[in-house]
């Protein structure tokens, strides 16, 4: 038995787990092919109708400015901080990656926690098209940014516990040659993540019976935030519990956004576990802030 465990460690436990997860998902898709196709179609509809119009234009702007960071004398940190928050994920992570060799490792950690957010256009535009009131959208955005500030404060305060390499070099495959072409690729990547995790959520929901549509939609949001929040918007009217839950889920961002951000931040020496911790802190800060905003505003 111990020899088998040693063998698994030699070949890498993570690789074995990834292979097992892939085989499991393949079996589920083959078991529920109609559901998988339906979920993929709905995810593509949400992505093409609501996500691309709000994400693509600003992503082009962010990538254009990111590619010029090294050529300008503008300090990297304020520019990355501002455009990262306004652009949302994964634009913020892409800008950190592009400017990482001009910043200290503590600054990279701080910005990674602060800018791993959702674009404000998602709150102010996309959510409105899904029937959310303007006041709820503004409160959700405010709570989202407060949660990001809380995560960034914790990251800055306890940076010494994170083992990050000093001044890493940006990978060549992540260098931004053409802002428009690179934005197209990034938006396609976002769409791929939305479709994949939506199919995963739907297939798993068929295996494990959720007590309500609300809990199923919340589970989907844990994996992929856009499809999950869209599903939550169809479940019922927005109650206090639903609003606080949505704030926490959007603070977390979903596994999909964490995967997209890690694609860029891996070159900065920031591990997936660290991004998960940042996302958890944002979720706690966002949910708590939303509860206060609903109580006193």
C-alpha cells in the first residue's frame, strides 16, 4: 500500500487528480449529452449577448495601455491599480503580468488581491439587462470593491507568509503584441471557461440533487460566476439573503475567473492557493459589506 502511495507521489498527485476529474467529467457528459449541449448553448448565449459587449472594448483599452507601460514614465502601480479595478478580471491580472518586472513582489501580491475583481460594467450594464434594479447594482459594486480592498489589506499585511519569487520575467507567450488580437483571444478564453464550467455545474447537478434552484444556481456561481448569477436572477425576487449571497459569490469570482487570472499571474510566482485565499477574503468582505449597505442605505 505504501509503495503505491510512493508511486503516486513520484508521478505527481495533482496530475492523477486532474486526470481523474477529466475522466469523471467525460463520463458525465456522455451520460447526459442533451443536458451538456443545452447548458453549453445557454452559456454561449449569455457570453455572446451580455459578456462580450461589456468586456471586450475595455479589455482592448487595458491591453493597449499595458503594452505601453514599460515605454512610459508613469508609475506602474497606480496605473495597474486603477485600470485593473475598472477593467476587472482577467485584464487586471494581464496588466500585473506585463508590469511585474517594474514592481516589488509585495506590490504584485497586493495588486493581485485587489484587482482580481469583476468589471464594473458587469454590475452597471449586464446585471441591469438581467432585471436587477440600479440601487442593487450600485450596492453590489460598492460591496465588491470594499471586499477587494479588505483582501488587498490582508495581502499587504501578511505578505511575508507568501513565497513569491522576486521580479519574475513575463512569459513570452503572454506578451501582448496586438491589443485587439490579444483581447479577442482573452475574450474567447473567458467564453470557453463560461461554457465549460456551466456544463460541469449542470452535469453535477444531475448527480447530486440540490434542495432548490437557488442552491443549484449558487453552486454554479461557485464554478462560473456569470452563468451562476444569471441563473440566480431567474430563481426569485431579490431578497436580503439573495443579495448578500450574490455579493459573496461575486467577491469570490468563481473557479473560472481564478483559472483565468492564474494563467497570467503564474509567471509572477503567485500560486493558485494564494489566489484562492484572496478570493475567499474578497467574498467575506463583500458579503459583510453588502449586509451593512442593505441595512443602513
